[in-house]
C-alpha cells in the first residue's frame, strides 16, 4: 500500500535568496515550466508585492498542472487580516494556494516582531482563516519551528494548532537557520505527530547549514511528515535549501522510499532530471557542480583503477543506481587503464566506429593524456575531443587553413574627449587554392567595442566562401577562461560553448599562454566541428 | 564524561580520486602539514607503490603529530602475506599505521576477486596479522560493508571478526558506493556492535552519492562508532567523501556532540578552518563552493530582507553558530536595505571610518548597485569595492593617469615555418606632469608569447617612476574571466587576484565587452590598491 508524498518546490522563492541569484520574470517563467514538466506538486513562485519581478511573474504566471503558490507573511499585529496591505498583495496574485510564513519561536516573536506571544498566535490564526475564507488553499511555513520547539515546545505547538484549526491544508516545519541535525528532526516530527498534528498535513523545510538538509528531510518523512519543500540544485538562502535534485531520485529509486511512496514524478521525468538541473545552471550562468549527487558530471566517474576494472565486469559493483535513470552517464576518465572501451563508446556516440584492439585507440588515449598535461580539458569539451580522435583516425578533413592573423586593441580619447577602445582584426585564410583576406572591427551596432576575440571571430566568419551559410548559422553561447597549469607553466584555457539553429550545442577548448590565441583555437575547433556536421567533407573533395 | 572521537583524513588518498584532481608530491606535503595543524588524528597519505607521486610522498613524508598512514589492499589469494609485493610496498613506506582495504561483500569476492569466500576471509586475517607482526597499527577498510551486510550479514561480520582477531586497531565500515541512507547506517552499526565488534574500534567511511555522507557519518557515531573517515572540502571518488570541513564544526559546536566528545581539534584550529579549506581550493585551482556549510562565502550571507533586519537586532535570530568560530564572517549583501551598517563595517575593515547616517553611505550603495547591474561583482573583489567607496568619499588619490594604450597580437609563420604568436603593447602614462611611453612585448624568458594582457601589464609596470618598487613587489595569482550580463548585453567580467611579498592578497574586478579592456581595468585597480597600501598618497602630494 503506497502513500502519497507531496513535493513543494521553492526554487523561485527561497532559491531566489541565493547570494548572486536574481531571476528575471522571463527566467522565472522558464523555470516554472521546467518544474511543472518535472512533476512537482506545488510551485512557490515568489512573494507578490515584495518586489517587481515577483509581482510581474504572478501577473502572467504560466499555466501549470502543479499548484501555483504565492508566498507571504502572516498579517501584522495591530491591523486585521482584511486590512493588511502586504497580505492583500499576496492574495491579489490570485493563486490557488498561499503559503504564509509565521513565527513559531517565542524568542523571535519578542525580538523580531516585538509583540506578545498571544498576538502572534492570533496573527497566524486570522491570516490562515482569511486565506481560507477567500477560497485559497492555505499553508503555514512555521518559521524557526525546531529552534522554537527546543526553547518552548508548548508555544511552538500552539502556533501549529492555530493554523490547523483555522483550516490550513499544510503545516510546514521550517528549520530556518539550518542548524538542526537529523536525529533531532526525526524525534521532534514524531513528537509533533504524537501531539495531534496529522503527518499527512505536515511538511518539512530544511536548510543545508550543517550539510544535512537532505538527511533532515528524509528523517522527517521517516517520522511521518508527508510534504517535502526544497529547491532545484539546492539553491537557497546561505548554504541553500534541501536539494530536490538529490531527494527526488532517492525517493523514487531507493529503499525504503521507492516502494512506500508515490510522487508526481514519472520515470520519464526522472530520466530528464540531469537536463533540468543543467538548464537551471545555464539560466543562472553557474558552473554545474561536478560532484552533485545523481546529476553531477562526476557522479558516476570511476577514477580509481580497481573500481574502473570491476565496473567493466559489472557496473553494479561500484554504482548504487543505473546512471541512465536520472539522465546521467558513466564516465571512466580517459587517462585510466580502463579507457579503451570507454573511448570506443565515446567515439560511437559521435558516429565513429572503431574496432576493439585497434592500436589507434591507445594512441588517442596517449594524445589526450599529453594534451591534458599541457592544460587542455576534454571533460568539458567533447567536440574538441572528437577532433583530436578524428585527427588520429585520419577522419579530420581540412576545410580551410588560417595562414595568419593580426588583431589590435587601442584605447584612447575620441573626438569628444572620452576614453574609447576599438579592436581590429585581419585574418588570412586559404580555402583550396583561394587566399582570402578579411578585416573586421569589434564595434557592434550599438557602438560598443566587443574586443579582440570578437573582431577575430567576425573577420574569420566574414568570408569562408562555400561554408558561409554554415558559419552564419552558429553563435557563441558561453566563453569560459581559466588560468591553469600547462606542464610547468601557467597557461590560459578557454572553453567556448556554441549553438546552432538545429539546437545543437557543443563545447571546444583552446590552450595557450596567450588568451587571444587560446580563444582562436577554441573558435576554430567550434567551426570545424560544425562543418563536419553540416558538410561532412570539404566542398569539392 | 566525554569520549574520544577519532578523525581520520583521507584527502591525500580517496580525495585524490576526485575527477580532475592530481596532486603533486609537493602539494601532498603542503596538505599533510595543513591537516596536521588542523589536528586530525590520522593522515592517510596515499598508496605507496601504486603510483610515483604516492611513493615519493612517503619517501619524504613530513613529520606529523597525526599518525601517518599508508593505504593498500589485503594480500592477493594464492600467495602469502609475506610474499605479496603489493603489500610489501605498502609496508616499505614505513608508516606507523597501515590501512588495508578488504572486501566484505560476497558478490564482490566472487565477481571482482574471483576467489572463494573463505579465501577472502583468510586474506584479511593474514594481511592484518602480517602488518601487526611488523609492528604496525593496522586498520581494515571493510569495502562495500553495508551492501555486503544487506546481502549476507553473517559473511560481512565474519570479515570484520577476522581482522579484529588478527589484531586490527580499527575496523572501518565503508559505504563504498555511497548508496546507503542514514537510517540504515545507524541500524547496521548498532547491529554490528551488538554482534560483538566494539564501538571504540569501529570507524565509518561514507560517500556522498545520495547527499548523505555527513548524515551517515553522524548516524554511525550516534550508534556507537568512534572513528570518522573523511576529506577536506569533501573531495573524493564520484560525489566525494564525507566532508570533514562540515563535520568538524558540527562535532565541536553542536549538541549533542560538543559536550559528549573530545577530538584533536582545538578552538584555535577550528577558527582557522576556513583558511585551510581555501588553501586546498587554491592548491587545486578550484573555485571555492559559496554555499559550503560553515566555510562557504555565502554560509552566513543574509539576503532576505526580513532576515537581514533581524540580524541587526540579534545575529542569533538567523545564525545557528557564530561565523567567527570557523573563521568565517557575516555577509549582508550590499544591495540590501540593511546595507548601511554592513557597509560601514566593511569600510572600517579597510581602515576607513565613516559616521553612521553619512549621506555618502547611501550614495555608495547606489553606485555599487548600478555597477553590479553593469556586470561588476564586488562579492569577490573587495579591493575594487574599496576603491569605489574611496572615490565617493574623496579618499582615492590619483597616482598616475593612463592616457592611452595599444596592443597588437599577431600570429604568423616564423623563419622556421612554424606558427608563432607575439603580442606587443604600448602604454602612455602621465605621473604628475611627466608623460611616459613604455613598450613591452609578451615574450617571456622561455620564448613563449604570454598574450596581450601580459604585454599590457608589463608595459604598464615598466616605468611607473617613483612607484616602481611597489609595483615590482606585486604579482598576479589568478585571473578569472566570465561572460555575464551587463544591462541588456553580454559583457566580460575579469577578476584578478594579486599578491605581494608582505603576504597580502587582494582581488579586483574589471568589466567591459572587450576582454583586454576589462583585464586592464582590473589590473589598474590592483595597482592602485597596492599603492594606497604602500604609499598612501601620491609622491609629492
């Protein structure tokens, strides 16, 4: 007999409290749609009235299967729920559900609110009752519940009861400061249920300040709570909220949860989890965390030699789940002794078949190793890796040859006595027997100097003869630069992510002590990869 | 009555399995010394004989108070412990302690080892006995213990008993694949102790594949285990090992552990924890994780308006510990309404006193906000932030003025028909009434072109007249580039970390659509900050 476990996502509200994160309204819409496709039950979209972005989001919130929820706070003391303009703004968002934060810790009532304990309980009661009277599903986020329960259990429970009696569908126990440890969470949730708050109306909201947000959420479920609040990729205030990207696969794939609970997440949605996680990082321009459970690029990377050789006999020897279940894949790093079969798999995924035991496989691994010693990183630049392999396999056509380039950056006063900069690039390319000189400057249509790499890229793309349409179809999405070690010296590693109209996205790498050179190398790889995809062979070949 | 809890660090062994991590011998020595200063009880230095780095490390391991430990595996079946060359290499390292991994899961014995269950038990017994006979303290890492116990508890326990009876000081229960959840870890550890393996000889070794490595370690301690194995910053195979940087403050500062256990970590060492964590990231050239518990840059960042205003009344309202205990500090982001008092604190730490309510405070916050909208990021560039504030406060001296610059990057064939690149920069600077033209090229002493930013930096630093000694004393440590959003356009953000001989380290930021310009701006800020520190005022002023 399975029970329902409800997933409440607060990426768009508590996740927005992550230092450095500021969603636009358009980004919030994108994320809401991704969350809905994933299958969470509630989407907390923000705090209408608290800032223009959140208000705009609710003014045109996407239609979702998930229950769209507006966040707010309980009414202020000294006015009625009906006359509280902050609460009114929350209700005006017109969402089917409203989640109100209310204090459950006597210290906070006295210190932060500065009202009596009774006034706070009454604020909770009246606010929840007001939402219910307006036809909304009401949730109470019981702020600082665990700290409050430690200080004064009777008062903390009275706050919960006030909400429950006023008709709240869910009472959410919040470990707001993130300092409570799993054993205590489990004990307190059990005591709350024993005190008469039904588990099927209890939620848990944890923060990761001791690295236990996931474990605390599980401990609460073990003790009987039936709603988990969390965020994608563990975004959130300070160290973040409970990471739903971690919790969802645990709940769906691992004992005792997988057979005990049903959630709104389907198998197909779970297999898309890695993509959703990456999409959020893309929107936020964050580097995905390689070590993230389930969805990290290293989550199924087997570097230890003993592990890698056992994995080849049977993957379950060193994998607790099949990586494909969450859209991830096994990685056996190239430099490893077990690399050859993995290399063949990687080549096959690029459409290149190589027989096992082909001696060129070993040579490719050596080249990759040598180049990684020089500072290249092929983990994040699969397209460049493919070109390295193609070169060794004799499958790398020469579409064009760059004979030379020159780029100049100047900064000086213009005729209006303002400091301005301008970059200019000359590129000389040979296509077949035809030599082509192109020159471009880096000024864009708004008069902004976009720098030497831009000028070079434009000059290179200006006239590639028969390949022009193919080049016009691609654009640069991201450009990452890192000083790294190449042999004994510091070198610059540039990784370029490119995209085309077919929705392809590929990454290339360039390394040099000269950042312009490194960028140019990554750019050339990006163009070559695209030409192979679109043309296969040089025109006329 | 306090009990001893033993901390076993495996950063140099399991941490070395992190994808992308490859320590040099010198780095291993550095890290070992940092670990010893921190106060862990055991330092597992690597696997002598398995690779040259580890062998070199043990050949000249630093003297440590912590017990230096060599890792290895139990003897192979078909030869005696005395005649196993792999085991001999481990013992040859001459460490006081030896930690051997042995299998405790019948599936692995059959699949990976391909021997009988009895042969494996005998291998464990004989290997441990051999180490003990050689006068070493022996530890058994019982690999796949939890999976093995689930499959066949009697066999898994028999592996532990063999090691214990042979004289192992510690039996370490390893959740090798990282898939076991906290409730099960707690239950199994309790059952192991009930089966006769004493808790004071039991260790726990967890991986983070479900995000529970920390919670699993705590669950094992709750159940009676008395040694925790983990790594700094949670390095390790796949998703990493239990993060000691997280566990140590929890054990020292949080109930029920703080009053129950004593460890080798002093209060002073704990206050140095953030520095140790950053030192490891520096060595690995990794960007520190902002959201890391306790030591992350965001761990005590209070972005939510309600939180920030309460923090000003009493920090304990939204902090579960005092950040200073781990060497961290409270951050109230500048753009926040609570920013003014925080701003004053930041200015005070740069030696600039401003009265509360000074209207310039509000203006500084506005400028910071405007510039962050343009793409600047002052979180990671405190020195540039200080300059922005100084400019508004009239405390920013003009040491010199850059009138113009020009930099050229050329790539073409040299006389040996090899493609080479060369950058050249001309900088025109005015110091007082003196105009100075400097030209530099980017070639270093090895003949490598180090690129346009290097050429510019060299030209700029070539002749700064009275400030030359000051400039010669600083050097660039890191250079980070990121494409980000500036208003509606993509811009390049460059962050430069600089260092000087006094051990100062400071970070500056530059933003422009042109990467050379952005770098130059960050470079100018870095020089100006250093001149303020060394000279205070322009020479002659």
